[in-house]
């Protein structure tokens, strides 16, 4: 192991459950980890990732095996957590894009009277969402605000906004599933 004397002492104290060791590690590494995380994700996410990486040390202190320096270990943890964050956002965005593209195709393929019914049902479904989900969803989808902008307006974390929009999308899919099937049947009837 290539730990500095201070880090070696801190790891020993951390394994013993000494909170002061955790505090020292946090004060020493948190700013560095945040700055490093900012290379991959936005500021709020990097703060959360850095905090989670250090908290993970505390939660796993008794089984912790640090083979490199503590700093390198934490940087590697932040790197992998940042990549996971990016992957999760990309997957979520792809699913949302596919859903909305399919909805858009469906709307354009339906005749005027069907479009009005579809619009009414979508509006009802959106209005039926919990207030926090609806507000985040509408700001993101219709005013094209970023998660960060919505989080600032709402006074909550970006992660909370992402969760609210994800849940709103899920609820809308469930609420409108029968409408999608009915509309597809109508479109197929019109095409014949």
C-alpha cells in the first residue's frame, strides 16, 4: 500500500469508527473530488457524487480494502460514479425520446376529431399528475427548461427533478396505454 502517513492513520481510525477521521477525510478530499467530478458531470451532480463516495467509505469502513492511495481510490470511485450517472441519463433520455416520437407519430396520423379526443385525454392525464410531477414535466417538455433550471426554480436537487419527470412519464404511459391501442386500431382502419 502506498498511503501517506496521514491517510494511513485516517484509514485506521476510520475502520475503528472514529467520526473525526471521517470528518478529516471529508474536509481533505471533498473539494478535490467535486472539482474532478465537474470534468464529467455538472456541479450539483459532482457534489452529490463526491459526497456519496466519501459516505461509502464510512458505510463500508470495516471491510474497506484500499490498495492504492486514499486519494486515488476516491478519485477512481468518483470517476466510475460519474460514468454511471452519464449512462443513466442517456438511457432515460433515449426512452423518453422514443416515447415522445411515437406519441408524435400517433398524433399526426389521427384525423381531426380523433386528434381533439387525444388532446383532451393527454391534457386530462397531465392534469391528473401530482402537482410537483406535473410542474417539472411541463417546464421540461413544453418550455424546454433544463433539469438544472427547473431545480433552481423549484428549490430542489437536479436528481429530484429527474425523478419527478421520470415518474410523470411513467404515469402518463400507464394512463394513456389504452388510448394508444384504440388510436392504433383507428389508424389501421383508416389505412385499409
